[in-house]
C-alpha cells in the first residue's frame, strides 16, 4: 500500500465517520438531553446537520459510487458549507449571553458572588 492509497483510505473512513456521527448524534442524545428545548442544543445539532449536508456528496460517492454533479446539489452543498460559520457565530452569541447572565447573577449571592460554600 502506498502512502497515497493510505491517505485516500483514511479520508474515506473519516468522511464516512463524520457523516454518520453528524446524523446519528442528535438521535443518540435524545434519551439523555432534550436538546430541541434548548437554544444551545438546537445550535449544536443544526451545525451537525450542516456538516452532514456538506459531506453528503462525498458520502454518496464512497458508499454508492454515485457522484452527484447536478447544479441544484452543488447549491445545497454550498449553502450547507456557508451555514457552518453562521451557525458558529450564532453559538458565540448564545455563549456570550449565557456568560453575561451568569455574571449578572453572581452579584446577587449573599456571599458577594463567591459560589464556593464553606463548612465552617
């Protein structure tokens, strides 16, 4: 096996793993976390779906030998790839809002915002 063949095999396995986990993770999380009721959970899973859409052409090629070359499919792929940074910016705003909310609530504690409890 040449280095090139090794790399091509590695890429194929990586694409298949990334595609499958991006689709299956939201389902696997459902028994443990109602992510659809949480803005952060929705954001995480929408990004996973966008990653799966971006990898769909490679997945179809590796698994079925089908190479979707239609223009509409390229638009779907381009939209999914473009959505990923937008989703990450949305995630950034969710995290900043949560951190600010936490910082505001810290000042309301009796112990001056220090959440560490003492046994004395």
